[in-house]
């Protein structure tokens, strides 16, 4: 995984980003709209920042894993809401599982992990369990904003 791969990945996701720093050892990309910093580092790097979501990537990381981590971090800042309203076709394709990415199941699973057995999430857990066997397009027809925010 090279820093150029990160550049391409962010570009393909359709987000505006700035290259804050770029040299042979480190590249830092900021996605201000979603509060994300993506750091590609050739050597160990630590970022202590509560104001941003930070993804640190090393050359040994797998591209698919990196893409997923970036998307999860973007989602914390509202990426799926943005995607649904700005690039609806891309949003639908990601949810439907085209290109090997089934974000419908990933989002539901992530939410259910977060909810656990906590009573304060009973309704949401029940709703997510019920939607697990439904198609994403069926769910969107009932509740357009269902995937907008990943808890």
C-alpha cells in the first residue's frame, strides 16, 4: 500500500481532501468535512488528537482493509448521509454489495455489536435484527435515512 493508493482511494470515494504533508516517509491527508485525517507512514507513527478521527496506514496494510477503515472513519462524520444525497448511485451500489462490499450487512452488524444487550438500545437492536434479512433497497423505501448515521 503506497501513499498514492490512499490519494486515489479518497478521490474515488468522492470526498474533498487536502494533502497536508507528503514526502517519502509520510503523507497526511485531511478530509475536513468529515473530520478525518488519513496518515500514510513508512515507519511507526502516533497521532494523539481528539479533534479528528485518524486512520494510520502502513505499507504492509491490505488495500481492502484500508478502504474499509477509511469508510468507517468517514461514516463517523456523516459520510453515508452525504453519499446518499450527493452520489445516490454510488450509495446504492455500496449498500447492495456490488464490488464485494456489502455495507448493508456491515452497518447492521456494527450497530448490533455496539448495542449489545444494553436496554437503552432495545428498540434499535430489534429494528436492526429485523432488517438483517431485508434488502437495502427495501429498507430505503421505508426509511430513506436509515443508513445515514453509523453509531
